[in-house]
C-alpha cells in the first residue's frame, strides 16, 4: 500500500509514529509511510490521541473525521480521514505519494 490511498468516504494514510519526541510534527515520507513525531508517550492511548489531533489540525478537519483503524498498539498505523479527497490530503500535507 502506498502512503496515501483512496477508500470509501475518504483517505487512508499509512503512518509510522515516533512517540516521546520533543514536539509533535510531521517528519515527511519514510518509505511507504508518513513519519509523524508525537510528543505524547505511548501509554494509555495518549500517542494515538495526539496523532489524531495533529492530523486533524494539519488537514483542517475535525477530530471526529480522523480515526486510527489499524495498529492501535503498534508504531505502524493506518489512519482513516473521512470527508476529504486524496489530492487535498496530499496538498495540505505538502507531499505527494510515490
């Protein structure tokens, strides 16, 4: 799967999360994933919540439209964003999928 792919009602983003970073930020493409550094620790869902908050903010979406669909306890995750197209996701992230 590429880093970004169109699915029913939205876009899936393959993400590699690095929790415990000094600040939350997008770190660019890493192979077939979007690398995201998260300041929150990987405990009690804090890193997942921070990931959802960051992706929603960057994409200009509400947190209700962003959901981790795979990899809840893994650093490799699939995030689904509904109500937005792949071209707009890539534009707002400033990236293009290979």
